[in-house]
C-alpha cells in the first residue's frame, strides 16, 4: 500500500482502522512500517494499533509495528 486517505466525510467511522487491522492480520509476523505527517491526527490511530515511532524527519514520523498477537484486533 502506498497511501491511505479517508475522505473527511467518512473519517472517524472505523474505515481506516479496518484497513490497517487487515494489513496487520495479513502481514502476520512481519513488521509494518509507515510514515505519517507530524500534524496528522491519524498518528493517534497508529499508536493505538501498536505502532511505535522509530525515527523522524522535519515533516514526518517514521513508525513501525512489531509482530503482535492478532487476537488484539477486532474480528
């Protein structure tokens, strides 16, 4: 996946969370890496889903999730 954007009319309805959870499930034991703009509220979602900041530049946080027990995810 190159980029995920949810139209403002459809944000905060769980669509982004659903997509990211499916990516985590599909990745199984592989870590997932992403970048998020520093002012993007989606960072809070990524943190709740287990992503940790591994670095940053002037504009973005670099985040990664470690393999997690998929039972943490909604089914």
